[in-house]
C-alpha cells in the first residue's frame, strides 16, 4: 500500500455516513432537557454570619431557659474578653466549615490543625481570667457541665449542617469535624452564660472539653454519612 492508497482510504472514512440512530439522539436530548443551572451558594462571609447568628440564638435561648447565672457573676472585663474570644474562635470554626463544603475553597489550615489551635487559644483565655484553683465537686459538677454543653452542641451542629446542605463536602469527616468544632463553641457559650462555677480547673477541663468532644462527634457523623453513601 502506497501513500495514494492511504489517502484514498482516509477520504472514504471521512465521507462515511453517521451511523448513530436518530432515535437514540432524541432520547439523549430529551434526558438533558429538564436540567437547569444550579443556583450558586451565597458568599462565604454571609454563610459564616448565618452560622454565627444560628449559634448565638441557640446559646441565648438555652441560657434564657436555664438562667444567666454565669454572666451575672462575671465582671465587665471577663464578659468582654470571654465572649469576644468565643465569637472570634467560633468565626474561625464556622469559616472552616463553610470552606469544607465548597470544593476548591482556599484553606490555610486543615480542620484538625484548626481544632488544635482554637483549643489552645481557648485554654489560654480561660487560664488568664480564672485563678480559683479549688476543686470542689470536680467530677460530678464537671460531668454535668460537659453533658449540658455537648447536649446543646448536637442540635447546633445538625442545624448548621442543614443550613449548608446545598454545599458538597469532598471529605465529610473533616467537614463534620469543623461543624462539630463550631457547634462546640455554641455549647461553651451556653456554659459561660449559665454556669456560676468559676473554679479554674472546672472551666479549663470541663468547659473546654465540650470542644473536642463535639468535634469528634461531628467527625463520626461525617464518617456515618460516608458509609451510607457507599
């Protein structure tokens, strides 16, 4: 076969009629017709603000029902420092959660690293403000605060996940961890509003423990969703 024969064969192949069944093409076109453009998510900052408002509403509503005993016992400096710190750290956790459900978002920390950083910062704030090192009823009262904080963090996390349901988490475990960390700050905010026990070890151990416990529950929730989808 020479070059002329090859050119002739290529011309014949290019001139071959389309062998696709017109009925098949019509079925493909009909299946694509109902598709509509996806409505984009709101801006990241707006989602973060919505999460913060959700968390604040839950913490305030729960404290209104249980009593603002802790808030009433604080002086002005303690109120400003504690709730400013909680708001700032919760904002970091909320932003991480939002980024985790938007593929391609720019993230400076992993969810695990963020949890470590905010936990250390929270411990530092509490250590600077509380210096009563008595340990009266350390276990019984502490467990009550831990359970109370986590019990209010769980609905906060579920509602936060529902709020961002239109997002798509490529890694549901890390997204769940970030969601749980945000919810943990809701539980801690409630405890700071309600709990009048200002013993340093009580707050450093039991109040702060709400954060990693809630984050772990969020990660397990994300893992559960992964198993359901497979």
